[in-house]
C-alpha cells in the first residue's frame, strides 16, 4: 500500500511539472529573443551622410554629446552589460535514479561593451564613425 501511494505521488508530480529538453532551456531564459545593441547593428545602420535624426532613430539617444572648436558635434554611445541566466527542468526533465534524479539545464554568463563615436560635419550629417567592442 505504501508503494502505491509513493507511485501515485510521483506520477502526479511528473504530470504537473514542466518538461523541457536541454535544447529548450536557452529559449526559456530569453536568449536570442530581443534585438541586441551590437557593433553589427551600428555597422549595418550607420552610413556617412546620414542626418542626426536618422542616427537617433537607428540607435537611440547618445550617452555623451560634445562639440569641437569648429562647432561640429560628436555623439558617443557607450553600452556595457552583463547577463547571467539559468534554466533547469527539475524532476520532470531529469533522469530518475535510485534515491533522487539527475537534473538537466543550461546556464550562461557574459559581459560585453560597445563604444561608438560618431562625428558629424557642419551640415549635421555623419562624417565618420569609430567603434570598439568587447565580449567575454
């Protein structure tokens, strides 16, 4: 009788738990679901001759705006971020073993920086772009 109760409890736990395969875990923590602010985005969107309004529409507001001695503007975008994510299946996605279970999951830790310097000419159009990116 005791064995039947244990099996019924175990079956109920398994039926109510969320099952995921190891490949589904990255999606569960939101990896790759939102548009990232990357160097590739800057290289794709920003071209010489673009207006300041077009740059702001593509990249948003800059972190720093300055003017040189000739009155020409420089916009600096300085983005830094870190991410730590973990997803696991618990008992439903694990492998049952005597005395417990083996868990499956995915985790990720990353830090990155992107610095972009955009110089505008006297007409307020992109004259040059310089950038630096790290990812570790």
